[in-house]
C-alpha cells in the first residue's frame, strides 16, 4: 500500500454525513479559497450521471473536488479523463494490482471488468465562463449495488473488498488527492495530449464492437479511439462517428 501524503495547495473537508458531496460542493464553492476535497462518510441522496441514483452503502467512498479552472469550458470538461487516470493510479497504489484496473469511456473505472468507481463533473458559471468545477468521485470500497438494481446491459458493479482489498475512506482520499494533484499538473502544463495517450493505454474494449446510447439514438461500432476533444470515436458499417456524450454498453 502506498501513500504520497496530502498534496500541497489542496484543502479538505471531511463530513460525517451530507445529502451528497456534489450538493455540498455547490453550497460551499463561493467560500472556498482554493482547490478543496469534500468527503462524506455517508450520503443520504447521492446521485450519478443524468440524475441517476448512486448507491452509497456504509464504508464506501464519496468525495468531490472543487476547482476554479481558467480554461474554456470545453477544456475544463476534459478533466474527466484527468480524474479517471488519477483514480486508477490511486486504486493501483492502494491495492498493488495494476493489471486489474481499466477505464471505460466516459468516466468509469473497472476492476477485473466490473464497475468499481464512477466520476461526475458539474460546473457553474455565467456568460460562458466557469466559476467553479466540481468533480464527484464514488468508489465501491466495501460493497456494491445488487446486479438486479442496475440498468439492463450495464457493467456489473463490484467492490474492492470483493476482490480481497481492504481500503478505508481516509486512505482512499489521501491517495486520490495526491494522484489527482500530479495529473492536474501534467494537464495544466502539457495539455490534453499526454492525458489522452495515458487514458487510451488503459481503455477497455479498444478495437472491439460496443454500443453508445445517446438521448436520441443508439450507435454500434468498433471503438476506434477518443479524439482530442474527448469524443468517443466509433467506426460503424457506413461511417465514422465522433460522439460527445453517451452511455456505453458492451
């Protein structure tokens, strides 16, 4: 088990309970003076992408990082890849199992092919300028939702404990914060290209047939790459499609 220690320049707030760390971040953001992690030992109204309920059994990890990014909104959104890499690195350091973790577009971390963690980005601002960005991260440390409670065709959820790894909430926060600080520096110093390359090296189902479901359609094709805008690129029977937002199914 590895720990780099708490990163310089980042604050943290640890709560016994809140409705959700994303909601807590939105409330506290105006008063935060710098990058801040907000972790809750328990959430009563956790949520995932597109308003889905996110189960939070006792002992699982939930935290939100609040940032004040300076880039245009389209570049700010690419931090979902930064967060995914940071989380994969943190879980690898905590378990010593680099071969077990892979990344699923747009924002999931897989453990032996099962979903162990998810990432949610939300921002607030005016006139096209972002005031703050909230990066919410949930990890199944001790327990995972029952397979029957998830959407048909979705990746089966798993926990670190089910794979024989015991990690506490505090350990997860410290390792994740340190890992994220490293990746944030790389992103701000060198841009998206090295982040993209590292993400693609860990991507699951590259070169395989997958299905992307948007709000308007369902697209099946070969997972070719992720482009420099963060779009999922599929080669279908009659075209090459760049998809900015969708849920992916195998």
